[in-house]
C-alpha cells in the first residue's frame, strides 16, 4: 500500500508543480488581461445580475444557478482544506489562495459564459450543458468530451467523495469517545446508509431540510469566525505579518516542493473554489438569461464567496487565535482547537455540526454533476434504473471507504482527478476564449447604449444553426 501511495504522490507533485501552476497562472492572467480584469471591473454589475428574474416561471434564474454552483463549492474543503494548507504549507498559503482566487475568477467567467453559449434545450425548454457540450460542438472533439466526463465521474463520484467522507470522520478525532479502530467504521456506515437512502429515492425531507439549513450554517460560521477574530484583535497585525512573510519566503516561490505554501495554497484553493475545473459550468448552463455574459459574471461571485469569504474566515479564525499548528493537527482538529479558545467545549461541537451538514450536501451535490456526465456518455439519454442503482451502490461503497482512508492518500486522489479535469477544461477554454471576448464586447456595447443586453450568435460571428439558443 505504501508503494501505491508513493506512486500517486509523485504523480500529484508533478501535476501541480510545475504543470498545473503554469497552466492555471497563464490562463488566469491571459483571461484577466484580455477581459480587462472583468472579474473586478464589473463586480458591481455581477451583484446586480443576481436578482434578475428569468423569462419563464419554471426557468432557472441566475440566482438559482449561483446557489447550485456555490453549494457544490462550499463544503468541508472550506474548513479542512484551509486548515491542511496552513498546517502543512504554512500561513503564506492564504496569500496564494487569494491570488489564485482573483486570477481564477476570470477562468470561471470564461467557462460559464461558454456553457451558456453552447447550452442545449430540453423538450420543456429548460437548459442543460457544460464543458462536454462546448468541447464537442465548438471544437468538434467528442473523444475529448468523453475523456472529460470520465474524469468528472472519477473526481466527483470517487475522489471528492472519498475525501469528503474522510474529512467528516476526522472532525470526531478531538472527542474522548473516538476510537481509531471503531469510530471511522461507525461514521462510514452511518454516512453511507444515509446517502444511499437519499439517492435511492427516499429522504426528500432530509435533503430539503439540509438545503435550508446549510446557508444559515454558512452565515453562522462566518459570524463565529468574526467573533474569534474580534476577541483576538491584538493578534491580527501579527497574523498578517505571518501570512505575507511566509508567502514571499524564497522556498515558497522557488522551492516548488509539495509542502510549500505556494503549492498548498493553489491546491487547496482550487479544490475549494473549483475555478476552471469545469464543474460549475454544468450548473451555469441551466440558467435562463438574455445574454451568456450575465451568467459568466454571476459565477465569478461564487468563487469569491467560497474563497474570499469562507476560506478566509477559517484562516483568520485559526491564525488570529494563536493556536499552534503543525502536520499532526492538520484538518478539522486545528480549526476545532482554534474555536475552543473562545467558545470552550461548544466550539468543536459547532465545527462538527457544520462539517456534517457541509459533507452531506457536498456528497449529494457531487452526484448531481455525475448524473449529467453519465447522461452524456450514454448518448445524451437517461440510463436505465438498474444501471443507476448499481452505480449508486458503488458510490455508497466509496463513501464508506473514504472514512477509513489515510489523510494524505485521500487528498492525493482528489487532487489528481480534479487536476485531470482542469488540464482538459482550461486548454479548451483557451481555444474558445475568443468567442467569450467578443460576447463581452457585445454585452458592454449594449449596456453603454442603455439596453438590457440580448445575445444573438450572429453578432459575434457564430453560426446559429447548430445552437439550441441565441438564434
């Protein structure tokens, strides 16, 4: 097993340094400069667009698509991922996380706008789409679309679900009743049974209740973080000093080894906000908007909510508390130690509850993306119930197995599968980005003329005959 873990760790190390760091940085900067930093320049416009209503009563609004993509992004990674980055990479990981968030938001804009341009129409006039569809139609590479879907399934049905299950059970390690030989099995069984009950057709009330509670839990999490930061206000200057000093340490910039704060910040930031990975466009394509750029702008906000708001809340709460950090406490334990400095024994319980809710919605959300990929691979048709039941049974087994895994291996598998998705999606977005640049110019031109922008494919030189929308 150790040999297998070492093999995957080597793949992971090379994939992120230098390959993915170069690809993400180049693409993000290219998209940012070509759009004149649209992710910052039109931030106010993005906020206004959230409240725009769709044309049909049954249509998905920009706000609803934002919530779906944000629900996928927000999860255990906002707590455990940030903690792991700091404990292994150092406080400077926060800076690299912020930087990649701002740059990566431009990639989120590009991929979501493309998903809108090439979205498909159902019989009930609802929309669907994503990278598999714009890769096939715009680039004429169905084989690449198939490969992307395979990696998407590997990421969301296996890699992320393994990691999510592990992260949840690790939040119980701080309690006296935790037995490493028993507790992971118990948590794995409970979580697997609960998810199985929901995805096999039951548990609709559980899903509905959880979806309503999670947004409030996210707000409560930020408020709790603010309280801890305020209580430790005297440590804030030192906290910023640690972050920036460590971020510009030569080992971080030029070292490039797996544990450097630069690599850890980029890894955990990408895992959390998924900018450029190719997952969010699956939700973006479902929105009913008058112009593709509208949904592209809205999706940049999802990246900011995830990283600038929630990930930063975790980082500041931990670092301002003065709680010692090292590899031994990486994960949920570091966050629980930090929150207990102000809230005592109630603090870790709050983190555990947040982890349970975030993990539950993340696991179900992951399977939503997987369903879309399976439909594409099945000739864009719904697979049989027997096949889906068998597939869901495998997914449930994966969730159980995740609770029993070692931390490093769980993160490595998730990193590799996510990295493969990104290495397919980003180059394709780069090749198709010219269409997005033209669409953005068209949008801004109409805005200057005082119009509510409406998109027509011919306006940017696209042949509308192959598109389901934008005739």
